[in-house]
């Protein structure tokens, strides 16, 4: 009796074995080893086609990608160092070897589409290890690729929705420096991407890029937070001392040196013995006599043995967050050292003629260094020293109209109120943080309570806010629309920032016909687009005014330090554009800017009220009403406390807190005659209200005549 399987049995066994192949677990390998055995260079995306072999310096960050002890990897690199190919190998490694869900974000959807077509799809076609784990019959899309046991999300990074509703173990941001500083008023892209890793047993966050402007770069922020900043060091063949390759300059004897303008004579001078090596000499030692060493000296990575050691060579655990910095073009055999010097000489000639764009590109893309641009920014310390002794909720002489800007955040409303006077002189009379849930329509009543707050003028008049602008660009757009739509006649404006150059502070409105519940309504809310960069230019000019009077900006002594930090959080930075150079307002990563946004929206309110069109006679009439010569006869002994009867239930209470902290509630400074800040409390028993002088009603300037204004 024959025990050999028949043809049908052999077919079944073959099918079972083939079906179990994707479930086979390979012996764990570092990425650099796995890539050399499995990765393949596609002809569409590479100068050469065939099997992959990593450069020695690439193995350092590749193995950091695959090391589960390392949770975050940051790479500051130049062009032509092969970083993109190592990233592709890591994607293939996660799908075929680790079977881990992953997401890759590019700066825009167009960047994503181009990357998928030119890099991802050829890789899926040519790498055998990936073909073995692809799901048969599964139709993939531009945004999603499916594998046995894992998926790959491919996303553009401009919209906040791109960072929601996905759960992954690996988050990758390519060209991180090109992402927006803040994604739709939510958070920075790296923080949002990290949020997708929560709960993963071995979370991994990778961000790499050629960098841009100093103090305004996501990579710079992540570098500062790294546990170890690694540089690739070679051993000098003359003195055996370790050092990185350095560009250098005229003030030092080491680094790149050449004779006159002859870039072909370039060599690298050792900072220890001052002996020279050529690029050919470097390529002889770049593997066996080179190693990644941290700036602090406590960490070393041997890319040949795949181990982390301390300074004495003892094997240690890898740090949690590793940054590989200044991986510039001189390390790569794809760039000739003479070509680097030639590029610098040409860029220098153009810079002397006034065109700094080539030099900026050389610093960023060849040297992998930050460009130190000359920026325009107000000094927060100088502004805080100008603080005056008037109290919050008190309007000094000169302040005639109150306007308020509101910024809506996930768990609070940030509010700044300004008093505007003759010549658009400005007094900051309040900065409040109202903690609430903007997703709950009931919590928006707290803005009503704030809007009805009584401010006391130094003349004795009782004043209320005349116009309020509410930002609708965050997560609670429809809730903001609904709030403003019901209060348009009370001069509550729905606004959204528009940073287009030369955009008017107040431009045309569009009608939004969807309410907070997403339903179509007949009478939509008018949405006003605010020229934010124009308003910031205007504000910056006023902050530079040093003499009191028209255009001068006053600050209350009760304002916290955080207010000044936020007000000066952005700088006017030169940017390369198609037509030459333009200026754009940019925020430093990790710094909040709500106070600045609120102030921009308050300036918009002044334009809606037409205050920028007022003549001297108009201001005189306004002054005679708000601060009459006999103002003491009408002085209010105590302003009315604002506590609306329709306060939400206790479970929806709100507190106004100092902006010095967003974590611990504190009590606002209280001193007569300042009215108490808005604190929601249970409705009090009905009592006769205190007598308050009737509030004058502000009316917009007449288009027919600028001489008659009524209050």
C-alpha cells in the first residue's frame, strides 16, 4: 500500500503551505539587515535598479526605526543622503516583517499623491516580501494599502481630519518642516500624529526633513526634546581622534578648505591635528572607522554590531528619543565635495547681488542647517514693562468703544477685550479663559454672560461690549455658526482667518446655510473672512509706536505674562515665492497664540463698526458722551454683577481663570470697583437690580453723513 500523497492531496498540501506563508513569523532583524536581504530599488524612483545596500551612516537611523526601545526618531538631513529610500524600506519592513499598522503623512494631499505614484506603488510591485503579504483581490486606494495583519494609511497633513479615526503602531511624517505650524487651530502635526499611537505596545514616531527657518521649524523643536542628539563621527587617519565632518568658516582652521576660488582643491581639515583628508580618503574610513556619537558623549551606536554602548563601550539600552542631526551632503557619495563648494561660491555671488534664495537653499538643503532669517517681531518683555496701573474691567480715559475677540479651543473660550479711542488708540481691559465644552450648545451661554459684563469707565459711565467676533475655524464650526447666527443683530460676528497677502481686514461675507446640527436652514449665518496677515501688520506697527496717542497700545497691569508671550508668538518672516520674496506671519512651534488671534478679531470688530473711518469731530462727540466733563456726577458706585438667570446646570458650570495656567483653576484678582469675572452659579432668588445708568446704544456711522452719530 503506497503512503505517498496523490495528486489531489499534493495540491491541497501546497495550497495550505502557501496560505500559511503570510502567517510565518521571521526571526526579528534590525531594519538595515532586513532591507539588504529583501528591499529592492525600483527603476522609476532610483538612478540605479537592483538590490539595496545601505550607506554606513544610514544604518544608524534605520536601526533606530526598528528598535522597540526607541519610541521617537528625528532626522535632520540634507538632500541626496538617501533618507527617502530608508523610509520606504521601513514601510516595507513594517508590512512584511513586523506586521504593524502604520500611517505616513506628507505636507499636502498633492505631495501624498505624488509620493504614492512615484515611490509606494513601484515598491509594492517590485519587492517580493511585500507581494507575499498583499491581500489577494483587495482593491487598494491612494489613501490606504492593505496587507495580511496590517494596513498602511497614506495621508496629506493639512486638514485636522487626517489625524482622526485611525489607530496605528507606527506614525511617520516625511518633510516635517513643510507642515503647517498649527493644523486648523488644533495642534502641531507631530503632536496630532503621536495621538494616533496611544495604546500601542511598541509606539514609534518618526519625523525627518530638510529644515528651514530657525525658531520656526518642527524638527528643531523635536531635536531640543531628544534624549540624545547623534552626529556621525569619523576617526582621523592622522591622529585617531573622532570628529564629524564640518563645513567650517573663515574664522576657524578646520572644516572644508580650498584654495582661492578653485573648488577642485577642497579638503577637510581635522579640528584636532589640522591635517587634511580628501573625499577619497573619507570613503575609505566612512564604514569601519566611523560611528554615531551623541553630543553629550553618553551614547554611541555601532552600526556594524547593531549595539548601543556608553563612552566606555559597555552595552546599554537605547534612549527613548533619538535625534540624528546635521546629516549634510558631504557624508553622501552622491555629492562630490567639489560640487558642494562650487554651489556655495555661486550662491555667495548671488547673495552679494541681493538674491539670498540660493544661499538659503544651500544652508537648508546641502548643509542641513537652519536659515537664520531677519524677522520682525514685537518684544514681549518690552511690552510687559509698559503695563499701566489701571485694573481689568476698568476702561481708562480715552477708551470709548469696547470690542472683543473670541478664540474657540477644545475645552475653553479665550477672550480678549480692547477699548478703542481716538486715532484707534487701544487699551487691553481684559484677557479671560472661560473653561467650557464648545461641543455642548448650552455652554455657549457663557459667552452671552461675558458679553453682558459691565465695564466701568473712569468717568463713571457703565460700558458694555459693542461688538464681538467669534472664530469659527476650529473643531466646533457649526456650533459657532449657530451661536453667531442668532445674535447677528447684536453685532456678534462669525469670522475665519484668511492669511492671503494684502487681504483686507474686513472683506466680503459669505452665507453659510448649515446649522450646528448639520441641517440646511433658510437664513444662514454670514461668515466674515479676516485678513489676518494684514491685521497683524497693522497691530505690529501699533506695538512699535512709543508715544502715547493715536495708534498707541496700552496694557493693564493685571495681565499675566502668558498674555504677552501669546501676543508676540508670531514673527514676520521672509519667504521665497515665485515672484521673488514675500513676508508671512509664522508662529514658533510649541507656543500658543490665542491672545494674538483674539486681538486680530477685535481689530476686525473696529472695522465692522467703522471706527477706522472716524473724523476728529466724530471722536469729539463720542468723548463728550462717554467721558463728559462732569462725569463724576454720574459715577457708578458699584457695577452690576452679571449672572444670567439662564445659567446652565451645575454639571455645565464654567470658570474664568487666569491664563497663567491652563491646568489649575485660580481666582482672578478682585478689587473694587472691578466687577467679578463671569462665574456661572445657580440662579439667585429674584431681587431688585441695582440702579445702573442706561447704556447708550452704538450705531454704525451713517454712509450719508459723518457728522451725526447717535449713542
